[in-house]
């Protein structure tokens, strides 16, 4: 499955980015992902709420969340989230089934 990490660097994390640049951060991200047998599709530095986005292929949501925990516990980020790809048709089917039997509290 495809997963996405979005991160906002802490002050110390930004110092590391300034010191190592793209190549240094990409090398660190490659090493992290390869330790979990993940394949990186893209690393992009952005402006706005998030400083960096990483798109990668992962075998399970648990693996993606394990990577997120490692990143968040490093102290290099003020904020980091993980988004995983899903099949919207499967989600919609579950919503149709649930909607057919759900009685809202205001009914």
C-alpha cells in the first residue's frame, strides 16, 4: 500500500536540514525506509504547514505507523502524520451497509 508521511521540523530538525541539505536528509530517509523494507517513491520539501512529505510503498499500516513513531520520537519534528492509501469503493460499500441499518440519535 502507498503511504505518506508529512512532517514539520522542530528547531533542531531545521538545523540538521540546513547542515545536510536535501542529499543528507534523503540519505537518512532512504536508510530508515530500507530498514523496514519500504520503497520510497518521493521526498519533497514544501512550504506551509508541513516542511517535508515522503511517499513510500509499505506492506502494512502497522509498518507505516512504526516508521511514524520512530520519526516522532526522534525530536526532529514538531508535528508528523501518516496517511495511508485506501480503496474508496470498499469504504463506500461499508458506509452503504452501515447507513442502511443505522438509526441516528435524532430519529
